[in-house]
C-alpha cells in the first residue's frame, strides 16, 4: 500500500515545524514561516515535491475554514455595530485601490484596460489572517483604528467573491457585461433569501436537536455538514465555496452555540491555513529574485504606496482624524491571502503573464513579511510624521 500522502504531510509539517521554530526565535510571524516552508519545498527547489496535488485540496479546505471562522467571529449583530465602517470605509478603500492602481498601471505600463483593472482587483485585498492576528496579539483590536481595519478587512473578505465572479467578465469570457451583472445580482439575492430561511428556521432547530445528544463529536460533525452543505449550495448557484462558508459562519454565529463552534473549529482552522500558505509558497520560483530583482523592488514600493494612500483616503472620507487614517492606511498596505487565489484565476484567463505572476507572488511575500512590524507600530506613525514636519518646517 502506498503512503505517499502521509509521507508528504509528514515532510510538510516536519519542515514547517523546524522553520517556525527558527522564525519564532527571530520573532517572525508563523504565517511567514509557512510561506518560507513552501518556498523550501517548491518544485523549483526540490524535485521530490514536484507532484503534490493534494496540498491544493487542503489549501482550498483551509480557505473555506478561514472564511467560516471569520463569519463565526463577526455575526450579523457585530456587522450591524460597525456597518458604517464596513459599508462606507470598506467600499471606499476597495474603490480607491482599484481606481488608483488601474490608472497608474495603465499610465506607466500601457497594458490593456482589462489587465489594468485586474491588477486593481489584486491590490484591493489585504491580509486578514496576518493583520487581525497581529492586532489581537497587541490588544489593539478594540481601538478606533483597530475597529476600522476590522471593518475594511471584513468588506474585502466579502468582496473576494464578486471579484472572482467579475474576473471572467473582465477577461471577456463572461458574456455581455450588463446581463452578467444582472445574473450575478440575482444569484446573490437568491442566496441571501436561502441564508435567511436557514438562519431563521433550519439551522437553529438542527443544532438544538444535535445538542440533545450531549456529544461534542456529534456537534462537530453537524457543523462540518452545515458548512460543506451551504458551501456546495453556493457553488451550485455559480458562486463560490468561500462565500458559502462565510454565510454558514454568519448563520451559526446567530445561534446560541457560536462560542462552542469557534472552540471546536479553531484547531482545524490553523492546520488547514498552514496548508494554504505553504501551497502559496510552493508556487514561487525563487529564481525570480535574481532575474527580476529591480521589478520586484519597484512593485513592492508601488503596492505599498498605493494601498497606504487608498486606506488613508478611505478613513478621511469617513471623517476620522489623521492619526487613525495613517494607522489604518499603513496597516493594510500589503497583499492579501485571497489575492493569491484571484491571481491564479487571472493566470487562467490570461490577464497576467506567468512571469508577472511570479513577481506578484514575490511582492506579496515581502509585504506580508513586514506587515507584523508595521501593524504593531502603526500608532507611532502620526507622532513621528508630526515631529519630522515640525522639525523641518
């Protein structure tokens, strides 16, 4: 009997454990350790790991569980508390990032408008996993800039689904724009109606029945059934598994069993998230740092500047002070984990070239690597700038 899956998992977690221990010693976040592990195990580094399709499967499960737990932690009630920041600040940040990125790339590189807009899609998303974890570790999630960042990241996590659905339309393979948008809106409304019925009648009754058994194992199995069932339902409607998982989390968060669900799923979340980041690292060809080093530096600075500017504008649109604007703008000035998924879709539809895809991965990993330091010191940016301007005024 072949045990290649077990051997591969053993190798992945063995290398990941060693890398993360070293990263911990160097005070580098564990997510960066996963990305480094992926680079070390990349087919470009080791021929032994050239055929590991099952990692992609685990990575997709990781995305589903990540969005499910995000839904669990927010709930409809929490969404209503920060809905002004979610709808106003989040939409402003995504809009400004897409527009600024698309215009600047079109002016500098002169690609087609399709490619310019798609690059805006990629830059619009930030890293929920790294930023939220850093804010939680620093006990800054309840600050004003922490709440705003939370709202923006939540809006971005919701927007990944429309952006994924818009990608083939931008590429010209999704049919006419207006009918495609109308069909998309119709499916979202239908899914919203189904989610309401499930949240109001079906899921609470099901979980109440399951809890009568008084078994955590049965409760966990029921949760997995709910998540996979709703995720598969959204896929059948032509939407995404990730959206279904997020909706499932929001629904369960409205029940009396949300805290129990979070405690059951957190260990699985981190295990499968590791597969996601490792698989992303495995896609990177480290030789790109030699062949296109200048472009990597340029696009790293470009992405950071554009994302910081868009974040600052979004906060100022909401009427908040400069201290909060600078903290938010710099904290979300990185590429998000879901941008990796979106980039693979763009590669499939030929919206970006294979070489530009590798540069994008390199830039994303660099920005993710410096994000924890920036987020931890975001509140110091405004006093520092004020001191400098006062000194040289």
